[in-house]
């Protein structure tokens, strides 16, 4: 019963996260905010920061923290990556069983080389994978994860509105729980440790 209650809470948070501001304030429609009983996830075909094709099997064998953002994001994305880097340190030996998967919602600018440069920051998690693809491929994976995003502005200085949930996927590639943004490294580490223990 406890696990079911936590799953229900997690799915509710996903719906809430689609209405929270990230780089600027998104407006989610009811269909975008709805989370299915099966949880986020699903098949995808993308390219990693080394230019190699990957699919959903990259989630297998490790715990994964999946979140969506873009390299030009001025606030949420770098803050979250820095926080996750600190959380990995706090996890200690358990960190070797966790990877962070950063999926861009700005494929026009976030090429594999751009992702590789951005994710090489020493304050970001060392065990991080960046994923990009065509606009259609990104739309497909975002839909599977119930992620809201939209372009704001024109020209080269446009921004992207996007939802801010962090999705914790188990070593079987299946959804376990969601972590809200804005938590401390200690809170992120605790929620990851709890998920890994199955509590």
C-alpha cells in the first residue's frame, strides 16, 4: 500500500511539474499535464553526445535520472545538473549504479558536440549522458515522458519553456518515481537512495 501511495504521489507531481516555470513560464494544457497509470517512459531512438545512435536500452542495468532541458537554459538546467553532481557525491559508492540522462528539448541548437561541451562541466555529474535527435524524435520521447516544452521568441536568442520533473527509472528501464526540481543535494540523494532500496 505504501508503494502504491508513493506512486500516486509521484504521478501527481508529474502533472504539477508541467505547470511550473523553468526557463520561463510554460502553460500546460490538461492533456499535457495528464499522467497515465503506466507511468512515463517508452521507446525512443536518439543520438548521444558522441554522435552514436542509442535507444531506450541505455536505461537498462543502471538507475537513471532522466530530465529534459537545453544547453542555453539560463537557470533550471545548470542548477539541476550542479545539484545532481553534488547528490552523486553524497550517494557515495551507490553512485556507480546511477546515471543521469539529459534529453534536450532544443535539438536545433543542441547538436552532439554542443551537448558534449556543455556536459563536460566539472560541477555536473560525471556519469551523465546527453541525448539529442530530430525535432520529431524529441517530440516522441517528450510525449512518452509527459514532458511539456515550447519555443518562445524568434531569432538565435529564443528560449524554451519546459517542465521540470526529474524521472527516476529503475535498472529495468521502467519508471519508479519523480523528483521535483528545487530540492537540495541532500534531498535528491535521499530520494534516490530510497528509490534504490525500494522504499
